[in-house]
């Protein structure tokens, strides 16, 4: 066998061994054994950082301050017209309804 072929066989064997050992090594991360709420709790902050105030224009062109929405959930979606994924993503949040406020800021 050539040296190159031996290297390929050894690499492939190592990948197979790691593939089959993965469930054994990481069994606590398996879907059936994970407490998702406990896993998500590591991302919950004890204190929420305070957002700095800024002013943008709403869909009607009026100036709106972030402080105008204290206590409400505010979703900011920055996008550009030349970015295809941005244009597709903005359609998802086109109609917030009663759930929040829509602010517009085009970065062109």
C-alpha cells in the first residue's frame, strides 16, 4: 500500500470510530436526556442590560424614541434593499399587529 492510501484509510477509520463513539461520549446531550428549560436557563440574565436611547423614524415618517416604548417588546430589523436575504426576512415581520411597534430604518 502506498503511504497516501494508508493515510486515507487511517483518517477514514478515525472518523468512523469518532462517529460511533459520539453517542457514548455525549450521552447527556442526547435529545431524550436533555432538560431544555435547564439548558436554556444559562442564557437568562439576572439583570437585563439597559438599552441606550435612540431615535428612528416610524413607517409614517414620524420620529420615535426608544424611550417611548418602555415596558414593551421592541423588535428592530435593519435591512438593505440590495441584500436578498434581508428583503425576504423583512416580510416575516411586515405586520406586527397588536404585538408591538414597527419602526423603519433603511440602510441604503
